[in-house]
C-alpha cells in the first residue's frame, strides 16, 4: 500500500475542512445566542452542581469545550464568576464535549450524513442573505454543520483503510508492550495532537477515523482520548496568560481536574475497558469494540462519556481542594491590586457578543481610575507642603498617561472585534464604549492641565484667598458626586436599564456653581488684596472643572446611547 505526499495533503485538507465547519457552527450559534449564553453562565452558577449543568449545556450548544472554558476564564477575569463557580462550569464542559464524539461516531460513521449536507446548504445559504440577524447566524450554524460532516466524510476517504494491510502498522506493537508506560506514551500522543489542531473535538474525530479505518486498536485509542482531555486544557491556559491572577487560577483548576482524572484512569484502564465493552454490547447493542472496527467509534464515545462522568462525580467533592491548590500554584503577585493596566480584556479575541462583558468591566475600571484624579487634584489645591505637591504632580502626570494608554488599548481591542461580523445591538454597545473611553481620556487631560496650572501658580508664588479655595472645594464636592453617579452607571451590566436623571441633576448643579463662582470672581476684581493673576488662575480651574462635569455627563449619555 502506497501513501505519499499527496495523500498527506488530502488528509490535512479534510481535517482543515472539518475544523472550519466546527468553527463556523460554533461561531454561528454564539452570535445567534450570545447574550443568552452570557446570561446562562452568569446566572446558573449558584452552586457547583448548577455550574456542572451550565458547563454541560453551554458546551453542548456551542460544540466547543475550548469556547466554554475560555469564556469562563474571561468571566473569572472580569470578576463575574468565583473560582468555585468556574470549577463547576469546567467540569460540565468536559461532559458537554463528549456530545461531539457521539455526533461524529453515530451520525458520521453509522449514517452517510454527507448525503444530507447538500440539502443543508440549500436551507442555510438563503438564511445568510436574510435581513434578520438571528436568521443569518442560524444559517451560519447550519452551513457549519454541513461543512463539518463533509469534512468528516473526506477525512474518512483520505485516511487509507488498513484492515486489509495490518502489517503496515506492525511497528505499533513496539509501543504496546510496556504496560502502564505504553498507556502514558499514547496519552502523550493524544495530548500532542490536540495541542497541534487546537481542538479536542477535531482530535477526537481523527482518533475515531483512525479506529474505523483499522489504524489503531481500541485500547490505544482510549489512551489517546485521555490525552486529548489534557490537550484541551492548553487553550484555557494560553487564554489566561494575559488575564489576572484569578483567571490563571481558573485555568489551572481545569488543568488539574483533567490531569488528576487521566492519572487514575490510566492506572485502571486495563480493568475498566473490558467492563465498559461488555456494558456497551449489552445496553447499546453493538459488537465487541475490541474486534469490530465498525462499532469501535461507538465504544470510544461511550468510554469518553463514562470517564468524564465518573471524573466529575469523584472530583466534585474536592472543588475546594482544587481551588486551594490553584491558589497555591498561582500565588498573588505583588501589586496585583494596584496594577493600572487592562484588567479584564486581552484573553484572546472571541465573538464580539461574548467580549462585550469584559469590555464593559474594563470601561468601568477606566472610570474608577479617572475619578481618582479628582482626589489628587483636590489634595494638590489644599496643600502647601512642597514635597506633597511634587508627589501629586507626578501622580496626576502618571494617571494622565494611564488614561491615554487605556483608551488606545480598548480602542485597538474594539477595532479587532469590528473585523468580525457584529449584531446591530453589539455594534451600538461597542460604539457607546468607544465614546465613553474618549470622554474619560479627555477628563484625564483636563486634570493634568489643572495640575500644570497649579504648578505654575506655585512657582510664581501666586496664592488663593480662603474664599477662592472654598469655592473650588465646593466644586470638587459636586465633581466627586458626579463621578460617583457615573461609576454607578458604568457598573450596570445592562446599559439599556440605566437612568441618567440623577447625573443630569448633578450636572445642572455644577453649571450653577460655576456661574456663581464666575460672578463672584468678576465682582471681586479690583478689590484690595484680590490678585488679578490668582483670579485668572482661579477662573481657569473652575472652568476646567465645569468642563470635566460636561465630559462626565457625556459619559452617562454615551452609556444610554445618546452620543
């Protein structure tokens, strides 16, 4: 039997076709049901058992455990899920990913589903041209489903059938006689395949195809499937690299859960597989998967499901131990609490519908950072200590650079998201976030300008009278009040539920107070002891504070989509 370079290309092309179909199907359903999936993950996690069910449902829907785990890591990163809640979801995702194996083994190998793929295109393609977004995304899902099974059909055709040429794989015998080390070797092979193709479902399809074509025996395939369970954890680990400490811990829990499960199953595999084989023959009505390659994929799917179910049942009682182990393996970094960078986004670009949660949290974080500049500016105005003044100048300068950096990075992230197809509702939300970030950056610039004005005033030895200082302090009280309301609105998970009437009332107070200060300042000009230079600086500062109030109300308006 000859198997040359062209045949390798055929296998790779068929595999890529399969993976593309899976991605299209997963992306389609995430766009069609993105907000619902978000709500499922955020609300159905009251305890670890609900979490398992949530992880299972989400993974069964999106047909990707990687999508579920990365989503979970990003929600932990955004502070929307605790480590204990994320552990349950990760466990459920492991059970949910076994659904793909059943679909492939039952429909892909038992039914010639490729014959139904063309009619699925007839349904899906017209839906792509629908004006209704939901129809369009469901069309993507249907087309992805059709492509997935066409890819699987081509994969089966491209992989040569070795049942008539068993001598071709005689070399495998060299790796099957080492006892537990043989099983560890094939676990490693399964892990490697999953890391290369970046999908445990695709790796599972490869394994099932090799079994159906007589490439590998039942026990070898079972060990490889265990390795695929480890390989799928790499995606979450990579996604967590740019996340915060808790995101890394969540990914670590997933890795430990899978590695511990694979460890005990590797030891029990020679005893577990014969029992499973007998049960599968009795309850599923299949022939012996050790001997019949036709039914081997069904036997492997049963093994995959049984293993993950047992592992969840065993490990669910040790969730607190896993959380403690994750905290020990990923210790708190010095400065984690006071680290002024992107905190919630950066864990990979996913569908825009699922990324908006992190973006909203990042925008709220941006708002909190900007509001701190008001405290520093107020302290600067009220101190005569040169050392403290110098410290506040540096602080305000540092924060101004932070606001610039945050605006640039959030804008770049949204730009990358915009390269994907976006629903109208998500597009509106992303536009609101862009406007909010622009307004917050402008506030940072104004506070920095105020600090430079005060610095120049102090260098020129111009001093405020008590009534001028009191006027500015009253203005700062109103600005801080406006910031508090703005931050409350930014932290609202549903922007369309925000009421900005209180923010508008505060803005009117700020304008009234600015007008009063302006009148008083003008009336005092020419009075004895009332310096013109100080009056001009005073006028400059309270006008700048009023402009900050304008930007704050613009942030509130952007939240509800009025800008």
